[in-house]
């Protein structure tokens, strides 16, 4: 079957971790799966997973390719372009699956009722159910990045790994930095001359006075798994820590999605993957159902 990612990001490695996890999980269930992405230009970057559709003129080609549309945007806030994808999918009869999402309290139930909805925690599920109305039931699955297979870290051994994020508190991180024993993982490489991706004039990831390491999603997960402590302002770095059995210290501004995430702390890697596979199974079942109906 053909799977088209329409919500998410390739440019940001946290977003790419969710896409990579979804690909890994779907292939377990559908070894012949083919993947493409139709994402806004600001979320595109060169990648090894699939061709990306960037020009809006490719919309017809993208939709003709798809047996199912997969939203792996992580957190749903009624973003207009994603709402439009849901409406188009419903109109032309292509299934739309929200895979392992955090849903805000103000989420649009009319949009959710047009799609298959998988929440990445109990609180997110309750928000979605309330919006969808009486009788709604939303299944819970772990974040898709739990399906990333970490690459064994062969480099310098560090005690602590940091990950910063735009507009998140980092002052206490700065207080604990020890350059010889700490490392910072970089999840969004810069596209500006100074090497720093900026949002609203501010750095997307504030650089700390320690060594900086970036690379593939698998490499970042492997590095995080090799340390003793993880201090993070990014969700997927916390996922990497939890899968490695490390309780992350969180530097965050929006608690509910992280409260949902920490409910998974203490589960074995096998159970984390099993939970994340719930989303992948929903995607494959939706694609097969459409194919059975001759689409």
C-alpha cells in the first residue's frame, strides 16, 4: 500500500523521528509499503526515506499516490493546513489517520470526527473525546519515535546530555554545564549563515557551552541512550531517554503532553514499541480497507 505523510516535519529531527518510527512500524506490518510526503515547504528537507512533494501543483499527484494520509504532527492545535487536508481527504474518500497525537483542549471535534484518531496519552485522548462528543472513544498509543532503532554510540562517553528548544527555560541547564562531561544534541540544524535556525528572531535551539552533536535520528537516540542523565526541553529526546531506561529531567512550558509521556516511563523497550505499533496498525488497516474497496 501507499502511505502519504501530510502532517509532520522532515526538517526538524524531532519530527523526522516520528516519521522514521512510523515507517519502521508500518513496514513490520506491510513489507511492501511505499512512502511519500506532502508537507509545507518550511517542513521539507533532503531525506533518505522518500521523495517529497513541495510544489502545491503536485497536490493531485500526491493524492493519486495515497491509499491513506498519515498525520504525524505530534501536537494538533487546529492548524489550518492540517484541517484542510482532513476535509479534502473526507471529500474524496481517502482515510486520514492522526497517529499518536497530543490534542489540545480547544481541538475541533468536527475535524476529528472525519478521521481515525490515536492519542499519545490519556489526557490527550480525553481532550479529543470531549471535542468529538457523546460516545466518542479514542485509543491511546505511545509516541512513534519509540520505534526508532538507536545506533550504538561509539564516541566519547558523556555523563549528561542536554537538548534545548525555542522559548523553553534553559537557565538552570546553563548552571549545571560541565564542558568535559556534558554534550548537547542538536535536532534542528541551522539554515542561516550563522548556523542557527531562528524563530521570531530567537535561536530555535540555544547553544550551551559544551560539545554539540547532530546527525541521524538513530545517532541522536544512541547518544542519549549512552549517558547517565538527560536534561531536555524536547519531547523526542525525552522519548529516547525513556526507551533507554533513563528518567529525563524536563525543561518545559506545556505540561499535559509531558505528563502523558511520563506515564510511559518504566515500560520496557518492547512494551513501548508495542504501544506505538497501535498507531501503525491503524494506518495499515485504513490503507487496506480503502484498497479492498477498489480505490
